[in-house]
């Protein structure tokens, strides 16, 4: 068994959605300053790095991340590579393999550097979300900052996710991961009333 880390490192240089709160670590005390321990705090968006969106992020009737079941974030998962252009939505016809697991992560390669934000990343289509839900998928994820395109204001795919009660992961790193079936572990923090949570996402290989 091996663990494949699919989370970007959180640090001051990690890219966040333009206008969102960047990652900052502040030292309260440190060995360097003569203290008897290191003690620090962080300030950042809850959508930093690999993260789980809560329904309250994209729907006025949605619950916060602490109220979501943990079950979708752990279990059999399929990584699917898709050949899709920058700025395009992944449609059902882009999925060239059978969906065989209840959790699906899409490898697009359109957001290659978590520290260098590009706005033309690929996203999901609402038709794809509906197809996945009809096949019993409970969680969908993607290697980009959002399941909707950067320019989207109506958030069609987010709303399709809400309508089908799927869980969602964004910002995972799949450049080093081969398509196939794994076990996903990506538990969100129990953050009261929050619209998302960072996760330490890993894939377990047998």
C-alpha cells in the first residue's frame, strides 16, 4: 500500500481566486526570538489549495461544511484523464472510459501550477454532473480551482451538483497520478457555518 498526496503545499505563494484572501502565517512566538516554543496562526480563504466546497458556497439553501456527511470523502475513487482544451467544459462525450467508482476525479492538466494562477482552466458541464449522478457517483473532483469556468456567474455546474446532492473537491493535484482506481481520503475540517474547508487529499494504492 502507498499514499499518493494530491494536495498542493499551502504557503504564502500559493495562488488563490483573484480577490480572495491569500495564505499568511504569523508567528506569535518562536525559538528564533528566544521563546521556548514555536507558535503560529494562519489567515487564508477556506477555498485554499485542495478543498471541499460546501453547498452553502453556491446555493442560498445549502448547508455549511460541518453539516456534510464525511462518507463521500472516503472510499473507492476513479481518476479519469480527459482530453479537453483550456477554458472548455468537460462534457459526457469527453469521458472515454466507463465510470466504475462512486467518486470521480478529473485530470485535465489545465491548471498545471498551484502557485501560478491561470484563468483559462477547464471545468465541468452540468450535463456531465447529471450523468455522473445517474450512475451513482457521490463525489466529483477536478484538478482546477473550480468546477465552473472562471468567467461563469450563474455557476451552472455548481448548481447541478447541488440539485444532485453531490460532494465536490477542487484544486487537487493529479499531474503525478495515473488514471485508474484508488481509495480516496479527503476529509474536510469540521468548520462551523463555513462554505468550504481545506483538505489533505490522498489516494491510496494497493
